[in-house]
């Protein structure tokens, strides 16, 4: 069976960090403190995933995928770039930035973003 949903106007901002494994915790701390709450307050923000690849190798690749309606992402570009630049400067790491068109977005039960304790 093939699912064909309605056409979406969702776009994604994808940020990729390559960093030593010991910096993953501090990156998540900055995210929880500064980035997550700011994103969740933006109109048109649809959600975010923070993914880790390379666990156990001494280096990690962290990909942060945020979903937006197109106009809201464009309106948040400068602020978002500044927040992430500040986070990268604080940790001494670089960022690769990508913009993507979301072809399918299938959701489950929606929840609000909450910083971990």
C-alpha cells in the first residue's frame, strides 16, 4: 500500500556538526538551554530531531533537522544562524548548513518540546 498525503509546504533546516564524542553532552546542554526554547516559540515551527551518528568511534556527527512552513523558516534564518553560531563558538566546533524541501511528513501523536531534567 502506498501512502500519498496532501502536498506539504514544509521545509527543513539541517545542521550538521562533526565533533569529539565528549562534546556531545555540552552541545545538547546548549541546545536545551538556548536553542530548543527559542525554536518552539516561533510561529510556523513544526518540530525538530537531533540525531547522533558514529556513537562509540570517538567522534560523532550530530544532525539537527528542524521542520518549518516555508515563510517561517525564511523569517527565522538570521536569528537561527546567530543562535547556532553562538553555540558553535562556545564549543569551538563548525557547522554545515543545508536547506531541504520535505517530500513527505507523516506524523504520530504530537507533543510539546520539553527540555530534559
